[in-house]
C-alpha cells in the first residue's frame, strides 16, 4: 500500500474519533475491497458489533469527503 494512502486514511480516521492504533491491510480477496482493517477492538470498546462500527465509520468518512 502506498504511504500516502495510508497517511490519508489515518488522518480521516483520527478526524472521526478513532484514536486506537489500527493496522491497514490489503484483504486476501479483492472482492472485499482495496484496503481494510478489523473493527473488532473498536466495537468491543464501544459495546457495538463490528459491522455497526464499520458502517458508522464509513458514513463519517463519507461526510468528511462531501463538499459543504
């Protein structure tokens, strides 16, 4: 993965409140996306399911990218 992509993703995640260290990886199956990270630790800390946390993060990041 290119360092610039990782840098942007880390910046976006910090802007939406993710303070934990996460490991960005390339999924083994290309159908699962280009870059991923497990939401299990975040979900446990928030008392939510990993799927719910992932959906919330995706929406927050999408809002960061939407022009006002």
